[in-house]
C-alpha cells in the first residue's frame, strides 16, 4: 500500500512538472511509461494551479479593483504554466486554419512562428478570459469558479488521449510520452476528478458545466478527426483553453 501511494505521488510530481513550471522533487524518477501514466493526474494539476490562482486573485482583490486583480491573476497563471496551453491553442489554430492538407497542418503546428490564425485565437482567448472573469467577479465567488474551470478543462483535454489517435511525429514531439492510449482506470480517475471539482458549484450549474463539457468534447473530437485524423499535443492545449472559456460562459449564463 505504501509503495503504491509513493508511486502515485511520483506520477503526480511528473504531471505537475510536465504541465506547469512549479518545481518538483529533484529525485523524481522519470520514464516514458511513468510519464504516460502521469496523464491521469492532469486534472489534479489543474486543481493545484487553480487553487494558487484563486488565492492570488483573493490577495490582489484586497488591494486593487476587480479588473486589475483579474489581470494580475492571469499573469500569474501564465507564469505558472509557461503559457503551455495557450501555446497549444495558438499552434493548433495556425495549423488547422492555415494548412490545406494534413501534412501541411502538422508542419505549421511545429513552426515556432505565430501566424494570423494563431494570433487571433490567442488574443481572443486571453481577452475572453479577462472579460468573462471580470463579469463573473461581480456576482459569484470567483475563487471557486477558477478552481473548477482549471480542473475540469484539463480533465476534458486529458480524456481525448483515451480514444483518439496521436498523429504527430512521436520522435520530435514534446508530447511523445502522452502518445499512448489511456487505460480505463486512468480515464476513470480523470472523470472522477472532474466530477468532484464541479460539485463545488451549485448542483444545477455543476450539471450544466459537465453536460457542456461532454458535448464540447464530442464535437471537438469529431472536428479534430475530420481535420487531422486524430490529436496532437497542441490540440490538448486548445481543448483546455476552449473548455475553460465555455465553463466561464455557462456559469455566467446562470448568474445573469
């Protein structure tokens, strides 16, 4: 039991180190198999980052107006993740928007330069978060919303690995360790994490968030299969960003 708990903790450290810039123990063992299994804690990493950002917003809101507190919280969030998911959204938009063939789309995604599609997606995503969070702060507990959105959105992104093909070149991709399919138990952990986090909301809002998340996942999966025949690491980042924005919209629709 103790050895298994220690192993699970090490998997969590690997997930935290991969999906964020938060330091992890230097003696954490790494292997591609372990990194693949660590994907089960993608949602839990979101919970940790969300908790830090929620606390950040609370502290900033004591000193500054809501809009400034939201802006500074977004800055902290970007620093915590190294803009990891925003980068994925940007590359995905550039590749799928600018490429006419599968090969061209994948090539564009690997290009470090940002094109019109990527820049537009990034600007609208960041602007959307700022507007939605500022509006939500007027009528709800933003600390809970941030925690739920950060967790559930990462869970949705992680589940795409379960039943989609990885189409990027594994040998040159930073997401190579995540290319293997998930087991049913790993999928169950991710889903349970999302459900537990959503229960922090009122029951009706929580159900709405989960239903919208499931519908979005199905639509996004179908869209990716049509455009790419599967997913890439950038697509996971795009899924996280879009799901996070959708959660803010759902909650705002209820409180409005």
